[in-house]
């Protein structure tokens, strides 16, 4: 009798579990922060830069906006990553032309 109750309980909660899992999967693919808000945060980190490219991507389990800036008088690009769910600045890095080429080749192979 206990086995039947356990089985019925498992079957009854399975649809709710599936709905919750589907909601989390969907929520993680839609940013809570607008692209304009993320761009403004990124631009504040590289005020003299001009956006060369940007994308919304999954990286290290996070949904992020990634911006590449060209800065006058500086080779390569400055990259700023913004968490698309919270708006937090995750990273600000500089990529040399060599690093930028290597990253582009790596993305082509995926």
C-alpha cells in the first residue's frame, strides 16, 4: 500500500516539476535587463570607446551581454560583459589583436 501511495504521489507531482523546470529554462534565455541598459553600463566602463560589436550569449552558465569597444589610440578591443539578468558588470578586459584573432578562430570552429 505504501508503494502505491508513493507511486501516486510521484506521478501527481511530476507535471508540476516539469512545468517548473520548463519555466527556469525559459527564464534563463530571456534577459531581464534591456540591451539599452546593458549598453549604457558597458559604455560607462569604456567612455572613450565606440561599440564595435555586441551579442547576447551564454557564458559560464550565465546569460550575458558582451560588448567589444574600439578605443582611439589603443590597439585591439576592450570587452565588457554585463549580466543580462542583474545588470552587474561581470568583466572588463582588453584583448590584443592577436587574442582577438584567436578568439574569432575558436568561435568559427564551434
